[in-house]
């Protein structure tokens, strides 16, 4: 039995969940999310608790058991509390700013890098070097944060670039002079 899949998901007071077959819709104070879950599992909703069970003991059902439980739990967490990712920009002249809804990054290229947020994502910039990506969909927040990081990944010699706030960049020694 899946250790993650067998754990029940408690539903907070201000969150409502509707389950119709494999389609799950969650409404909460921050917004609403809906998702069609893959086959191989059965979702049941009773007394403010959601449980995810396997249809059978096939390999596919065992693989999807924990996945589906985590997807539903992330939806509930997102509409009740939301998710955010912090990124830090390091480098001389590297900075970020928000113009309207758009995030504009100056990362040493000949042009500024502009990113439009998809619906449900907000950008906040602190001190021109800290970017916070927030929203209710964990998958989308992580995806947008990864795209921002990909605009200029941190390099190993000086550590310049965009990195996650908790990311450790392994540094290389660089060249040594002639002796």
C-alpha cells in the first residue's frame, strides 16, 4: 500500500470540494481549481475528509495512487493558503521590476527579458533583486519560477544569475595565474 496514498486529506472549514467521478473541483477563499485525475483510482468524499483508493492492484493503479492523493491535497492547500516561490537575482546591474502585471528583468543581455503572468499568478519584486511568484496552483507557480530562473541560470564561477532563495550554487575555483 502506498504510504502517501493511504493518508486521508482533511478539508478546512472554508473549502468546499466536489467530486464527480475522476473530476475534482475545489473552491476556497483564494480561488477555485479543477482537475481531471488519471484513471486507476477512486476518490471518495465523506465527513470533511477525502480518501483516495486504488481500483485494483495493477502496476498503473499503484503508481497513480500517491500521485492523485498529492494532487488533490495540493489543490486544497492552494485554495486555502496559496503557494509562493522566492527567487534572488545576483550580479552587478541585474535587477527586476514589475510594470503593470508584467515582470521585466535586466540580466545583462542587450534587451530586457519580459514575462507576462498567466492567469492566477502574481509577481512581487522587493529591493529590485528579490522576486516572489505567488498563486494557488503549485504546479504553475513552480513552472513560472523555473522559467524565470532559466532566463539566466546561476553560473559557477562568480555565482551571477537568477537562483531560488534557498538554492546553494557550487562554486568553482577558476583559473590560477602562472607562477
